[in-house]
C-alpha cells in the first residue's frame, strides 16, 4: 500500500524543506521505494539535495498533481513525498476537494499523511488550529515541532490538547542542528547522506566535526520519524 506524504505548515521559515529532506533520507536509508515532488518553485531545496529522486510539481495544475494518485496506485508500494511551499494550502485544498482525493485514496487503498511543521510562533498556532479544524477528522497528520526554528511550543501543545483530533498520529520533535553546519549543507546542496559520508581536504565538504554533528542529529530525527510512522 503506497503512502502520499504532504510536508507543509503554510508559514514560511519553519523548516519544511528540512523535514522533507529528513523524510527523504529516512525512506532511502530504509530501502523503501521513494519519489519526491518539489512544489516549492522559488527555492527547490529538495530538488537540489536529492535531484535523482525528485521532480517538480505544480499545485495549481490538476494535471500535474494528479500524477501522485496515478503513481501511488501502481502495483509497487511507494512512499511519495510532496514538499509544499509556504502559503500553498489553498491550492492543495482545491485539489483535495474538487477532485475527491481522499475518497479515491480510500477506494484504492492508498494512505495519506500530512506532516505539519511548526515553530511555536503565533502564526503557526493559528494556522495549525485552522488545519486541525478542516482536516483533523479526515486525514491522518503529524505535528512536527522543529526545535531548529523555535524553542517554546506550549501554545502548540495547547492547540493539540484542545482539538483531540482523532487523526493526529503523533507529535514529532526535530532537534536543532548547529546553524552554521546546516547552512553549509544547504550552501553545498548536499543530501544528508552526502553530508555525513563525503570527505574532502579542500573545504568542498563538511569538516570531521560537522559530519559528526550531522550524524548525531540525523539519528535523533530519524528515531522520532520512525516512532511516528509506526502509528500509521
């Protein structure tokens, strides 16, 4: 049974692309059939980091995004991931509603999972509340608390407690990676596998301690992701 993973959060700067890359690396590390779809045309971070596994997708073009269902319904079990840009929920909503996406997924035996990334700020709180009210009863989702972009998630936790959404599978905590290390990974356009494993003496890869920090961070994040996916 294939699963379509949406990685969003509506607010910019909460680390959606980081979570998309973490999930991509998790699927690849675990030998799962995986395909990424980059809907963030302005940054295309997922495409730069995992070019051999990623293709562009246009959210407001039904023919473009319909391919998710076509690919997911093929025989092989796949993990399809969509990296959503900020302020794109309205386009996804229109596709989900006008095309009856959740209904056909149920008919075909396909799973959907929304990874909602938050930073704990006021905007994230309001947007998460709106998302839960709209999809809390119809689409399984995970709240991702990104400690690389925030430290106080008490208001987010209150929203989760108030909603008691039946479809909330888990709360995933992504630890903070040293900012300079993450910036170098992004600047070099590295996958997280490359960041950990590639070495060079000319400064074109991470230093030994940068690789070590990334390795520890990736292990902790992967453990949290794995615990969430066990609930699906």
